[in-house]
């Protein structure tokens, strides 16, 4: 461990000079998947540290590369004259778009179990990496309401048949002993209130047409009927119970992937809704029940499913004024993004319904049948994350939530063996965890885009393979993130009319964030 004076000196050097990592560098491990994972334990983890902007006239850059750099920090001088680079990226601050809500991941049962298999010191290290000012400053946490596939068993909070008054509603041991204590610890580490987001996978089996948590099934009866009313009350009871532990929710969704519950033989927890039944349930049951509760400030997001369903789903629900008055936003998942152009889905929806925000609520790597599970050190997956985040942000999405905060080496536990990847992978036998390249993809956005940041325009002087998104932060400073998925280094300069020219290079297969103060 470094002594305090040595640590202060190290941080000073890292900020004030060209690249220097010292004892804070990634303990890189190469598992043969294109790049490296960074190994962390109770006493050591590469940590970006808090970011203090230099005075106007200077800029900071943070670089992550396939070759192994991880948020490598350097500082440079803004130039008064053009550097003559072949590509100029002009930040157009008067072109203003959506404001940012935030970034984060999900505290599933499995994520909580994995974190708690580590020693207390390693647990704290992991939570600090995600939530502290020294870490990547997540401010959003999605919380499943009862079980999902990333649980070790099937359960809900009201499994007593016929309990329409929810007299036997009770949180599970997974909540009381795992998720809630970890959420409290995450909140204690964070410099800002965490925005918690709740999603339910299935209603109790006795309320459903198929009598099971899994498979094709909807609520019995019709919106306005006793099952639909009880399901709305269940949402409020969940909020009531978590509130007892000083955990309040920024938002809830109308339910995870409602189309899954319309699929025959669907393999894990689901509850089917069409856009029409979702609209009517919100109008007749969920909206009024939430409004009459103590949780009127908790916002309601519809869809919570693939953007492929837009704008149709939004049209059905939001064109009904009785439903629309209860709704604040539209939640999207990333799994079908490759066949659902962002312009036709996200932008079209935004322009039709600009008063409702778009928000990414789930994404993970390793879900495709031909590319399953954990790939330690996968660079392709890091680029997939960064590409999707930039594309979403450039099409009016206000934030992006990863799936499990931590999984084990097998990509679980998952009761239906639906194993996937995560930005942090825990090896309980060695009391270590690995920060994947995707962790750093998330960091390039979560660490720099404070809530309230606003996307602004970027214009290119010539065609380029570089993918970019630019923002002004609440304090007026600027952020530009650049993804290079090509095999070539790209020289460029940034032009900010209020500041000058920033000379830069985007190395092949890299993610770069530039940030600077404006006068």
C-alpha cells in the first residue's frame, strides 16, 4: 500500500503530466479474447480517481485501448491556431438536444450473491469501483422486483394463492440479506443520491392465466379487474417495503419485456402484455394506484423491451391521454438493436413524443447463441457497448443501464442456465474480481456525463470512421467521447469556438474521452 504523501504525489503527477500510471495501473491478465481484464483484490485495483478539470486553456484526456491502456489520463494545452489535422471535429454548443439522466447496472439476486462471496475488503473495493468518486460514478441501479432468471430459484413476494389484499406480501431473503444491504453500501459510497429503477418479471402464478411464473401467460381477467388491481397494489407494496430501509425509487417500469410473456414456452419469468393491455392497466389500475400512494414522485416508464417495438408501442399507449398522464418515459433494451435502426425507432419516437424521455434499461454481452457467456478480456464486446451507447445518445436516449453488476466465471448463477457476461467477473476461490473491457466502456460515459449534462452538436470537416458524442456539463465544461473501431490511428483536432483547438489522436480500436473547461 502507498503511504498518504506518496499517493498524493502520484495523483498529482498522473493529472499534471503526460501519461503516468505508477502503482495504480491495471493488473492485466490476458485470457486470449483480444485484450486484457484488470484483476483486483481487497488491497489493489486500478482506479481512475476523482477528476478535477484544469483551468481554461488546458484539457484532460482519458484513453482506453485494445492494447491495454485503461482510462490512461493525460493533460495538454489548447492551441490558438489550427494544427492542420486532416479531420476537424467542431463542437457546436448552440445545437442542444436531450439532457442526461445517468448510467449504471442492475443489482440482481445473482449480482448480489457474487459480490457477497468476496471478503469484506474485496466487496468494498468492487462497490467503490462502481459508485465512488474515485471509481466510475454509477448513479443508476436497476432492481428486479422478486426473482428473474438471474436468481437461484423462482419466487414472488405474494405466493399465497388468493391473497388479493396482499396480506402475506413479504420481501425475500434475497432482498433483506443481500440486495438491500448492498444498495445501502453503494449509496453510502456515492457522492449523489442513487436513482433506483424497479422492474418486475412476473406476477404471482395464482394471478396468471398459465398458473406459472414462466412461459406464455398474462394476468387473469381484464384491466380494471381484481388481478390487475392487485398487481398494481403489489408495485406500491414493493416501494413501501424498500422505503423502510431508506431506499426510494426514482422510477419503475411497467414490467420487464412484456412481449416475452406472449411467447409460447418462454423459458424464464415473464408476464405478457400487449401495448393495448399495458395502456389500459396504466389507465385503470397502476397510474391511479401509484398516484394515490406515498410514491407520487416515482416516475413510470413503459415498454422496458426492445426498441424494435417503437414507435408502435409508444403510439398505442401515449396517444391515449388517460394513460399518457401517468407516464414519464420509455424504457428500451439493446438486444435487437442490430436490426432496429436507431433513427426509425428512437428518433422517430422522440419527435412524436418529445415530452417523454427515452432510457436504456438493459444490455449485456454474451447473450447470443453463437457467442455465449463470459469472455474475459473481450475487446469486441467493449466496442459493442461503446458503439451502442454513442448511437443511443445521438438518438435522444438519456441514459444506459447495464445488466448484472457482477457475475461469476461461468456467467451466473442463473437458474435456467441463461449465462451471459458482465463488466465485473468474480472469482470467489481467489477472492479477486476482473474488470472487463466493457467496464471501461461504461466508465467513458458514466464518469464524465453528470446528471443534467446536455448533448450538443458535433460537425465533421470530412467523412470519418470515428463515432462521437459531445456534451456540455451543468458547470459549462465540455465532454467529447470518441470511439475508433477501425484498424487505423486517426489524427484529428477538436474546435470549440469558446476555447480554441485541441490536437488529438484516436488510436486504432480505442475509446477516448476529452474534457475541458469553458470560460
